[in-house]
C-alpha cells in the first residue's frame, strides 16, 4: 500500500493483487455466496485431469445471453456427481443441458470469478428434458402430424427392412444375428443405411439416411431405427423437433428400438412401432412372419377342407342328377312333341294371315310408289327448268364481261401502238428494216432511215457515240 499525491490530492493506492484479495475476501464473507442453488444452462463442457470445466449461461426469451460465469467440478466431487446424474437421467453431463447446481462463488487473483460446484440435482434436468419432449410432441400435435406414421399399416409379413444404425454398434449386430438365426428359417432382406447415433450430429445424420431410403421408397416394407450396445448415455439427438417431424410424416412405417430401457424419447411416442431394444425389434419381425405363416397355413388347411367337402357334395349331387336324367329327358321330349304338334296345327292359318297381310302391304306400297314417282318427276322437271334459266342468264353475263375485257385490251394496245408514239413527236431509226436501240452499233457512212409520223428521212452516219 502506498500514498499518492497528485491532481486529486493525497490518496491511498492499492496494488492489483491487494484489490483482488479484497474482492475474494468480500465474496467469502457473504455466507449466501458460499452455498447457493443456481439454475443455468451448460456450455463448453470439457473434462481434463479428472476435473470438469464448463460455463454457466443464462439466456432471455429472445435467446440472448444475459449472464455467464465459469464453473468447475473438481475431481474429488466430479466422479460421484457424474455417476449420480447418469443413474437418474441416463445421460452424461453435457453442453446444452439445463441444470440446478449447488456451489459457491470464489475469486482467484489470476483467473477471476468462478463457481465451484458441490452438487447437481439430476431431477431438475430430467424435468427439463421431459419438458422439451412434451413441447416437441405438443407442436407436432398442433401441426396435425403426430399420429400420421402410427396410422400407416404395417405389412403383414415385413421382410424388406431398411435399417438405420451405426455400423459398428453392438445393437446392430444383435439385430442382424437375431434375424438371420431365427429358428423358423424365415428370410429377411435387410440393408444398413449408416448414421451417427450419438451426439449433436444424430438428428442430421438420421434424417440424411431417411432421405436416402425414401429415394427407393417402393422397395421397402418399413424403416428401422436402432441404437444399442456401448454407451447409452447420450440420447439428446433423438429429442429433436426436425427429426421427430421427419419420422412422424415419413411415408413408410418406422420401427424404433433405441435400446434404452428406462427413458422414452420423442421417437418412441410417434413411431409406428416402439420396442425397447434392437433384439426386441428383430423378435417383432420374426413374430410378424410367424403369425403370417401360421395364418397362411391355417388358410391352406381351411381351403383343403372346404375343397374336399365341396367335392364330396358335388359328387353326391351329380349322382342324383344322373339318376334323374332319364325320366326328365322323357318328360322334356313329350312336352316338346306336344308343343310342336300345337304349332303344326296352327301353322296353315298363321301362314294365310301373314300372306294376306303381306299382299295388302305390297299393294299399298305400289300405290304409294306411283304417287311418289310422279311427285319426284315433277319436282325434278321444275329444277331442270330453273337450271336452264340460270345457265342462260349466266352465259349472257359472262359474254358481257368478256366483251368489256376485250374492249379494254383493244384500248390498251391502241394506246401503246407505234403510230400513236410517232404522233406524239417520237421517231424510229431503222437500219435494214430493223429498229436501232444502241448508237454504238452504227458504223461511219452507214445509211439509216428515220421514220416520222408523216414520212421518213434517210441519213448517212457521220459519227456515232
């Protein structure tokens, strides 16, 4: 500590270390700051040297950060806290979670203000995760799509199965082994569409796999999303709105087996079928085929029994009919003979009546034909007379029009005749009886004749240009 006498007079000054020690002492002197429960969102969570370092963040309704503070779970507490948190929530402490922490404020001369975590209440985080799931489900319900995939009808014998899983996951191996080793010998046609099944990229990766499957949607009976084996502590990716909506509106039935016995993800609530584990999913398909096989076998047995009974009954009916053929045939022949005799008796009278009727119709037709012919001849005669008049009139009109056209040609020829041209003062120069149109064709001393309107003149060429 020192004294400074400057423009503001004599004043006491502090070194920075002294000031930071005073800040730390002030913080430690407030009991409420040494043990407090604080709600915050975790950010930048990382584990190093057994210690867990993170940032506590608070955001407003618009998503803007309004407070931020460094926090640490020291190694002597971290193992116990993380185990308890995983046992209750089924997940590791990770960025993006909302937590309720107990701890105290501390101030380091170099690292500044931080929060030392003493405990985390996993029930609070569990409640927040459940709230997130509920919000996603409520949103899907408002959009009217929450029950679409559940309403799709699963094939009675689903064998063509598109599988979305991590290729190296133990759960995927269990699923395949269960299908291929089924004791009934059923054949399944399953194909893996690899995806990331843990962490922040889960949603995008699974949606990409669903997109690839939909490109050949008619080939598949259903889609399976399974995750099992290894760590089951990070299921955040399955509580995602975009993924949930994609599954809820998917055109194929979706079967999920996330492999988590205790918690249910959003996909469990909206998928067509939900099973606990990948092995249970495989057992579901085997049971479907076993049921279909049993039903088909039962139907075959029923068909065989029905056919046997029907054949026996029809055989008996044929025997009865065979015995009845002779008497029935005799009765039918007698009935037919009686009908023929009746018709034969009535035939002469019927023929006479039909002939009389035909003669009357023929006579009426003859009379009508004469009248129609006379009327038609008169009509055609009048039409010929009319055509003759029209032809005569057309010939006169055409003759007048052609006469006028010839008169026009005559006037035009007369107007352009050489005589008319000469009368207008023009002349025609001729050599040997042919008109000259090019002066360069004339030769010196050559005799030319110039024809005028009245008379002609002979000249000798002196020069020609």
